[in-house]
């Protein structure tokens, strides 16, 4: 079968922060007690996944906040991976965290075991602390920056995840200057597009298509002028990979949603991080083999939803680049069918028109560097 990655929620939706825009705390909650993965569930998922003998096995630890499990939990993770991994099998671990608990003990563990750590940071203090608050209502910027410094001291591989909301999306220059000033060279940018569960309408902290389109264009201009080789922005890297190799590295722009499954703290499996809900529950790792969950009828049904394109998408000259965008953005503002036009369609059209020529220019230079003469 095709290799897939595990996106694991060892602490479910539990978190030590109370970010006002958090989508996951409003999602389907499994049980009402503290959510923590047991050693039994952990061993089951590690053993069953590694026995598939994929050449590379990816464990992406997310939340909620996965560091609530404690460093000892991840020591056990490494022990089990060594126990059940096969000769020559590459095992990769990544950890997405708010950074609050990352102290010297954590960073020694993460560095020693070559974890790639994603740290959530929404820009300078005044922008980050708009929404990323603890349960006492205090901002978290200073604590996150201390965690980043600790990661640097212990040579932890780290990158930055930025959630673009209605406020920081209006400040592309401030964000760019901040990240360059602090030598943050690897960025992921995720537009916040969420429905308010009380009204079913878009939440007030969501970006607008106009804002996001303007942001992408301005950020691209700054990135192009600064030097693409000096700063990695995941969205831009994915587009370059498409122009060079004919394939995206982001599921947002892929033809199908099929490269990972979500494993919750109790072993429940879901089709996508944005659809941890009863409709898209695949089963449980104690009920079915993990490969059956990843390749079963429910997962295939979900993956095919990406192909339900509206007539405007089918007639769009950017179809091969966009593929209709992320499924969750097709449901923005209502709970309609997946065959709708993406809420962010206008953003992407504007951006593609703005950047297309220069992306092709950069891609051509990369092909020459690699000695590649084929054209897409």
C-alpha cells in the first residue's frame, strides 16, 4: 500500500493555553475526563505502524498540546520505536508545540533523538499576544521566545508555525521583518478560516479572502526580493516543487487528501486533523489493523471528496496548481457539500496571477542548477 504518516494526538484536545482562535478545542471531544494516551495505546500504534515496513515512517505528535504528556512519555516513544523498527527503516518524529514547557530537559531529549519541532508563534509580541493567551488571560510571547532560545542552545531542529488571523494578516511587512530579524528561516503559514459553532457563520477572527490574497502577494514580493534560498516558506516551497517536479508537498494543493491519518489518545482514527468528528471516524486501532484504517472505504471516501470540484474550478486555468484548496475552506460559513468553491478561491487566484511568472523563473533556475532539462 502507499506509505502514510501518523498525526498523533497523545493528549487529545487538552492544552495548557486558551488561544481564542483555537479550532481544536471546539471539535469532537472524546470523553469528558483528562485526555492522555496510555502506554497500551502507544505500544499498539508504534508496533503496528512500524511492522508495515515503510522505508520511512513519520510520527507527527500534535494536540492540543503534546508536551502535556511529559518528557518521559516521549522517552518511551523512542524506546518502542527502537524495539519495533526494522533494519534500515528510517523513523522520523516531529512535534508541534506552543513551546511553553520546552526547558533544558525537553530540549536535550528532542535534540538527542532528532525531533523536528514546530513552534507556534504569530509574529511580534503585540500580534502574538492578541490571541495566544494562557488560562489566566496572559500573553505568551515572552515564554515562547525563551523556548526558542533554549532550542537554539541545544541544537534542536525547529521551525515556526504562524496562524494568520484577522489581525496579523494585515501586517505582512511586520511579520516578515520580525522573522528575518530573529533569523527564523523556516515558516509555515496557515490561514485561520473557522465557523463559529454557536452561529454556523464565520468566526470573527477568520481572515477574509481579500486580506489573505493581499498578504500572500506582499509576502511573496518581500521573499522574492530577500532571496528565496535564504528563507523557506512552506506554501512557496510547495509551489516551487510543483513547477520543478510536478507535485505539491502540501495536501492543501494535492489532488487527494490521503497522505496521513489522525490517531487520537484513545486509539480512535480519523481522516483529517480538521475533521476529527463522528462522520469521519475511521475506527480504532484495537478494532482494525492500522493499514486497514488508512486504506479502508471510509478513508478512500474522504480522499475522493477533494475531487468534487465545482464548475468554476473545472474551468479555471489554475486548477492544476490549486485543486480546489483545502476541504475545510469549502465549508466556510456553512456546512454545505464539499463540491463548493473554496472560501479562499479569490485569494489564490489573485496570488497565482501575481506570482506565476516569478515562480517559473525561480523554478527554471533550480532546474538548471540540478541539471534538469525537462519542462512541465
